[in-house]
């Protein structure tokens, strides 16, 4: 029987990754301007990685005899990653990405701790791998933020 806290965190992470895919896709479409191009390209690249994360989390839930949440159970949480009113406001998108990455990093840290406590090395290993990806995204977007704050 799977540990309830591990399943709860896997389901949260799955929902967050799916929400990130939606918000990255939308922002990659709506942003305008020469300065937005690099951000849009990065978001498009990250969409596939985040979707892959969701697929891995969903598979792990299945292995634990649980299931990922469907759209009826979905609760949007990434309020700061919504597309900006001003389609050239790239900095607000960068800040939204950084907030989402910080949340993902914390979720994966919590999942690592819960999986370790539940003696579930497979989930722990998955969470460590996904944590590394999220930290890499955060580093990339911190770099973008520094560049935009300079202007």
C-alpha cells in the first residue's frame, strides 16, 4: 500500500506540471516583441520537459496503485504565471516562471523527504531527478531576470 503523503505529493506535482505546460504554452503564444523571442523559445523547449515530468509522475502513481488527477479535480494555483495584459511585459512572465519553479522545487523536496520516510526509493529517485531539472530551469530564468533588470 502506497504512503498517503507520497501519493498526495505525487498528485500535486502532476497537477502543477500540467498547469505549467498550459501556462508556458499560452505565454509562448501571447508574448510579443524582439526581446520576447528568447523567452518564448525557452518556454517552448521547457513545455516538452514539463510534460515528460507529468508523464513520469503519472506512471509512478499508477505503479503505486493510485492515479493522477483528471481535469475535474484540477485546481489552478499559478496565478502569477497568467499571460500579462501587456503582451510585451516579458518580466512578469519571467517572474511567474521563477515562482512556479520555486514551488516545484519545494514540492520535490517535500516528496523526497516523504518518500525517504516511507522507504520508497523509487519515488525518491524520481523526485531527485525532477528536482535537478527544476533547479536548472530556475537558474536559466534567473539569468533572464538579471538581463531584464539591467535595462
